[in-house]
């Protein structure tokens, strides 16, 4: 029995997370036990904090966390997000952000002459340091001579563990290919470390065909011909940008799933999109990003067969036109989720 903490959060998170729970329940049945947490914008406005003081301790007792989205027009997003999503990523040391890129159907891939099933890669993004470590400050704020500093923090431990995970991931995939992307040409100190670590690790994985690309060249190649990629590893900032680009290859933000992992310890699974206030509460959000995130969670929990069933049901939904407006369909979030649940229970 795996114990799962559910935090739907805000906006469309409250619509797509119940859809994901329905799919996971239908596929994995009694093997999962769910506990819901109401840590969202309302909680923040009531308590002045996004979670209780022992929130992280509570979460550590679970095997996985299923998360929706954080963001509310009533609150300055940074302060609140820092107290919820970023607190979990950093506090639980979820150092690897994993995003699979695999269009479920040909018509989701916008590139001419490339079939959806020819694209199948994962991006591993460093998730706890780099340019998003939050270290910096402003000096002489608001004056013409203002100085703003955002530090790009890279530790050998942090760089090595994400790259090692990428080599291990590549080793287990059929094509066994890895690309490490950095900007060591323009950022010789921080990304020089990435390149040195990469060159140290590469001989330890002779079965992996591992190469290096500058992040800008990788962006170019990802659009020119994404079929060449198998596993990509990169820093926090570049991973953020490249995975949004990659999401466009698989049908948009509503389709993209992600995992925040500390392998062997804990995983937090969430759709890539945010709270989408423009469509929240209107039964228009695409639930597939969240449903596919639940499939990633089942994989992490050792329930690979149930995960494959969810992916197959999601692919069938797209194939048969059971889609929300972002994919050109006229199905509602709930109706789409019900269709997938029914198919899983059939
Ligand atoms: P946040 O501040 O929480 O990140 P946002 O609106 O800035 O919210 P997203 O939530 O990622 O960022 O939304 C970006 C765009 O993508 C919006 O126009 C939104 O409607 C659309 N979008 C996001 N998620 C979905 C979804 N599940 N289904 C359909 N459209 C979506």
C-alpha cells in the first residue's frame, strides 16, 4: 500500500487533480491510500502561511505527493509560491525535475514531417540550485544607479547528483543516449563545473552515448529535429525554458506532466501548467497533464503496469477526440476525466 498526499492547490489545480485521482484509483485500485491537504491560497490568506509549521514533516510520512498548481490573483505569487511549491522542492530536497516528452498522438506534434511517436525523450532539470536558488539582492532600489544581483549557485554535489541520475536514466532506456546542455562558453565558472563533472562521469558509463551541447544549440536542435534526443540533463533555468519549448512538441501546456524527485526517498508529481486563472472554474482545463503526472507517480511507486494503462487511456482519449478546447475539442474537464475512468475500468 502506498500513501499519497494530495494537494490540489489553486485554480485549475482543483479541477485537474480530482481527475488524476480518479484515473489513478481506476488503474491501481486499493493499492493506494489518499490523504487530502487544503494548502492553497485560501489557507494562506487565513493563516498567513502556505502550510503549517510542521508541513514538511507531515509530507515526509508519505510515499508520494500529487500536486495541482499554486497561484491566485489575490496574492503576490512569489511570496506564496515560495511558501508552498518551492518550499516543498527545496525543503524535501527534490533535486531532479523530470519531464517526459512523448506526444500521445500525431496530431499533437506541430512539426511538419515528424510523427508524434518518433519523439520520445526525457529532460532532467536540476531543481534546487542554479539561478533559481533565490540568492541575490537589490542595492539602491528604485534609483537610476540601482544594482540587481541574482546569483547562479552551483555546487559539485548538486551538479554531480543530477548528472549521475541522468546517466543512470539513459543507461536504462533502449537508446542509451544522453545530452548535457549548459552555457560553459559564456558562464565559464558555474557551467565550467557542469562540463568538468560531465567529463568525469562519462567514462564511468561507457554504455551511454553521451554528448554535450550548449543550451542555445539544444533549443535550435529541439525544434529542427527532436527525434535525436533520448535523455537531456541541464540546469534549473535552462531546464525551465527548454521544457516549455518541449511541451509545445507534445500538444501544449495542458498535456505536459512532471515529477520532482529525490530518488529512493520521495516524489512530487504535478502537471507543468500553472493555476491558469483565465480558465479556472469553467470546466475547460485539460486534465491530461495531471492524469499523466499520476501515471509518472505510479511508475515511481513501482506500479508500472497501472501507469501504462493510464497512458493508453489518455492516448485513446486524444485519438478519439475526447479533448478539451485547448486541443480543439468541446469536452469538459469532468467529462473527459469520466471517459478516461470508464475506459480504465472497462
Ligand atoms: P500561474 O501564475 O499559476 O503559472 P499562468 O496563467 O501564468 O498561471 P499557466 O497556468 O501555465 O500560467 O497558463 C498559461 C496559459 O496556458 C493560460 O492561457 C492557460 O489558460 C493555459 N493553460 C494552462 N493549463 C491549461 C490546461 N490544463 N488546459 C488548458 N489550458 C491551460
